[in-house]
């Protein structure tokens, strides 16, 4: 049997490669690290007419000058002589895409050019001579609108023709010092702006990166995001999920278990104090899931609208005070969804120093959405002020930690380079698909590990091991943290899952100050094992173990300090 041909999908970041890749391969894809690096790429089967192929989604790059890991991987993949290259060009940011295309054509490989986001270029009044540009470059060219699936059949047909014919095009060689001039000439000859009327979204796209009105709008947007996540999540939890669980699901589970399992330890493990089938469902799906859903809706909307890069431009000056660039805000915001994608997103940053600082900040003081949902469940009904105080401490801790690391890690600050995409109204079908995929990821990577952790906790609790742990930590818990002795149980659970440092406190009759203390401990407590593993893989085991120990000490110190100060003032 003939082995499938390999095709490369290349293009700049934010050009729609992922949408094209999904249309061309479906969902049967795999992710791997390129040999000898931490740079990930995705590959999947591409069923061309009459033959099978493998499509590799090459990490997005602006050039092939090998100035960072992603560019080096792209160059290495081209050197391996794939059967063909599908190079995606942005019809809106046309010149920068052409620059990369010229570099790809220098390798003399069969190449198909896909001009994506053609609908947005038309909205701006642009017209492009596709046939003329194809003749000039000597390669086939297909216009496409990836998010709508337009142009996919034509891409498949042209790719199949290239793979079957195996043409050997002449390399397009343009001297490096003349490449940008050549790009400008191509842009002038083959793309023209017929309608110069400015689209309203374009006008707002410019205004949102200016201090006025950009900064006030950014503050308002963040307030609305916070209000929506809390309001929608609390409403969904209070009026739908909790009544359904406590009125229907929980009685049914208890009835079935009591009928099948005789009274004793096993029954208590399943439906007792930390019942595996009770708390293992209630905590991840009724207390945390509503906030996960509302947060991912907002995050996906901000991503697809193009607002996040504009926020990055606005905060660039502030971020530079801690040795970062404005673009660092995007991995940090992703960390509020899940720390692992946030850490992996640092690969797009411009320096190793930035990557380390942002990754450590995510581990130390950025609560993932599961933790955030737990904080809201714990504090919102008691004191919104205490909830806001927890997130204020989080921001303050990030700023202080960034200042310290900026001085500890000496490295030059690279120039700020940031692509700001068009401001768009997200497409509903794309938005819902992204939300669904993120919720599915939460179930597999968040809810399932939490259920397993609750099961382990239930066994430890019913066998008495948890009580022994509580007695061991008693002096710290009751003396320094000023919490009841049973609060030692969440500290033990937090080692398994960070949000489990919070959720058991919901069952305890404690004061607002004690709730606040417990939330601070949970905020800084050890990251989940998956995050420690990711940090160790990206930067080495030494840093991973340092974060494991450092966050534990920091959590107990800050939580205890708040408890002692609150007690001193009689709170």
C-alpha cells in the first residue's frame, strides 16, 4: 500500500489556518511536539480525490528567517521536501502575507496559494486580480472564506492535482534587500481599493487602541465581563442546575445505591460526607460548570471579535513595567480559562524571559476557571467585597511577582511587535463550536480529574486517613490560618485539584473572614499536577519543583497573614 503524501499548511498567525485545517481534515487529528523542540504542530488525514494524504498545520510564522523556534520548525519542515505546500495569504493584511509567500516559493516546492478572508477585503472595498497574480507567481491560487467553508472543494481539487502531477516549479528568487519592494509592487499591481468608504467596524477598530476612548471602554468591558460571568453563572446554578441535581439526580442516586449497596463503608464512600457519586457530580457540574460556560462564552466572543489584541496594545505600557509586552496579556487571560493553554501560548512571545515570567505568574496567581467558579460559589452569596478582594490580591500578586522576576532575570527587552486583526462581529456558528469544544475540554481535563480526586478523598475520609492528616496540620490550620480543624481536609484535597481547596468550605459554618482566608490559600496553593508537568516539560524539572514548593509556602503565608490581620482588627 502506498504511503500517504505529506502536505504542509503554512501561513501567518491569525490568518484562518485552523479553520481551513478543520475543514480539510475533520476532527481525526493528532498533536505532537516537533523533534527536539517544545513547538507543537497538528496533523490529520486529508482525503484528496483519488488518494490519501496527511496535512500538517505548521506553526504560524510571519517570516522564514528562523529567528524563533516556530520559524525554525517551519524551515525544517520545508527542507524535508513535502509533496506540496498550501500557503494561506490574508486578503486583508495582504503585503505581510505576500512576504512569507515569496520566502516559501524560494524552496521550489509545488505550492497552492489560498487567499483567505476575502469577504473582509471586499467589505473594505478591495478587489484582487486572482488570475493575474497566479500567472505572475506561477502557482495556482484559490480565494476562500474559511469560517464559512467557501473554497474548500476547489482547494481539495487543486491540491490533488499538484500531488498527482508533481510539478517542479522554478524557485522564485528575490534578493532579500528587494523583497519588500517586490511585495509592494505586487500589491499595487494586483490589489486595488475600489470603494474607499470606511466601514464602521474599521473606525471602531482604530478608536479601541487609542487611550481615549480605548481605556474607558476596556475598563467597562472588564466590569461587564465580570458581571456577566457571575450573574449568568449564579442564575444558571441557582435556578436550574442545583434544583435539578438536589431535587431529582441526588435522590435518585441515593435510592439506587441504598437499594444495591448494603450500609457500611462502601455505601458511605459512594453517597456519604464526601460521596463519590454525590460530591463528584455536584461540585464539577453544578457549582463550577455554570461559571465555566459563562467565562468561555465571553472569552470566545472577545477572541473572535478581535478585541483581545486591542486590549494588549492598551496595556503595553503597564506590562513593560514588569518586563513584559502587551501581547503577554493574552496568555494570562487564557490562563483564567486553564493554566495549561496559557503556558503553551507563551511560545508566541518574543523572548525566553517573557515566557518564564508569564508562565510563573499563571502558576502563582492566575486562578483557572474551575477555581474562579469555586471562589464565586464560596464568596458571592456572602460578600461581593470579599470576592473582589480575592481577585484584587491576585492582580497585586502578579504585579509584585513580575517586578521581582524582571529584576532577577536580566535580558534585553525586544521591540514590541503585535498584529491587530480586524474588528469583527463573531459568526454564531463558529462561536458556538468554539464554546462547545472548550466545554468538552473542561469535562475531560477538569471535571473528570475532579471526580477522580473526590473519589480518592472519599476513600481517605472514610478510612480515617484524612482525619490523621487533619490532626497533623492542626496547628497550622487552627493557629496560623484561624480556620476550624476540619478545614485541613481541603488542604489535603487541594494537592489533587486546586479548586478542591475551596469547595469543601461550602459545607462548613464559618465566618466571612474565614471564607476569605480559605480563598486566599486556594488562590496561591499548588497548581494541578498537569500544570506542574507542563512547566517541567517547557522549562525543566527544577522550575516545576520550585513552583510546587513556593506556591505552598506562599499560600499558607498570605492566608495566615490575612487571618491574623483580620483577627487583630476584630473582623
